[in-house]
C-alpha cells in the first residue's frame, strides 16, 4: 500500500454522498470491474492507495453540511480489506459520521466489519445504518477460487445474521453471476434462500451475468486459464469482446429471483433497493397539543 493526501473525499449529492477511503483492493476477486482501465489506475491494483487524510476531509465536509443524509462507502474499493486492520480509517470515518448525526451505508465482502459493530449499532439507533454484503457463490470451495483473499460465503452469512440480531438492516448484492461457473439454479436459489433465513431487506441484482472491459477482461481470462482450462475460449466464441455477458440461464435465474424474493417480501428491483438504502430518516420533533 502507499499513502496519499487526497484533495476531496465525498462525491455525489442530492441527499446521498459516496466516499472511497481506499483505491485498489487485495481481495483478489477474479471478476473485479474496478480493475478496468477506464478508472485510470497509475499503480498496481493490489498496491492499495490509502487516503490517509480521509477522516479530516470527511469531518470538514460534514461540518459544513446543513442537512444530514446517508453516506455510502464500498462501491469501488472494499472499506474492510486487509490494510484496514492496521490503519483503522474506516472506523475513524464511522466515528465522525456518528458524531455529526449522518447515516451510513456500507458495501463489503469482509467479516472485518464485525470489528465495528458497536459503532454500526449506535449509528443505526441514532439515525440509520445499512450493511450490504456481496454474495456470488454459495459453495465455499468454489468461492475460494472466485474470491480468493476474503472470507467465504458461509462466514458472510454469519455476519448478516449478527446484523439481524442487532436490528441493523441488510441487503445482499447477488452480482456478478459468472457464465458456466456459478450461474446454476442450485447456486442462485441457495443464496436467495439463505438471504431469506438471514432476514435481509432486499437483494440487489441488475441481471444474471457479468460485465467485462479492458483491464478487467484480461485479468478474468487469465484466472479462467488457471482454474477453468478451456473456458476462456468458450467465452470468446459466445461473447467476443462484448461488455455485457448475460448467463445462458439468465431467464430461469431471474425467475427464481423474482419468485423467492416476491414470496418472502424482499425488495429485488434495483431502483427499489437503492431508494430504501438512500432514504435518510428525518426525525420530526414531537409537538405537544398543549404547546402554544
């Protein structure tokens, strides 16, 4: 990793801001879109860029905001990758978010989030906290190939269960679904049924497939050559250099998504999930009938 002084931290607006404390990742997921050349990395992806002044930037930004809202993190780089154990920048930012009364939404694959469950619990009681967990591969052995340097799916489900016990709302990102690897009805329905048992509020799934572009595609294909010999050629024959690679089983898998989520009251349309996650609960002052 290497340290930098960033000029800014928050992005977005209109009632929801995003922040990325780190750039790059050490989880090693074979499909990671953040590796794509369009993001302009000038250093190796695993040489994580650390915005060491992130807490100071966040505090300055929140101090100046007149209206509280949700602060999201994890969309580009996991806030709980390995270096967070040493640096604790995510925790410091959570402390600031709580101090200023904002809400937080965290997307991660890591059980390191449990280290900060005391803060997440406090934020959720005082404003709002949403924990989002990516699940792609129910079988832990296959998960260790697809997402090699992060805790397996079984452990992530334990995290979701602990959040449920605390009353912290959760969502699962069921993406990407990799053609001829984890795009089976058995895999997808096992994940969805586990979501039901864990009491998640919704499942974010744009489609059953994945996307590949320059930078990401080369890394993914090299991983296929290592772990699934011959599969790269099958991809090239079917998809060429397409950006979107829908699973051949997408219709069946999307039907399973709609059925299981619909029967169990889980949100599953992305726009509905994001609307729920992004809504900040404005607490209304209680006015006595005898006032005035």
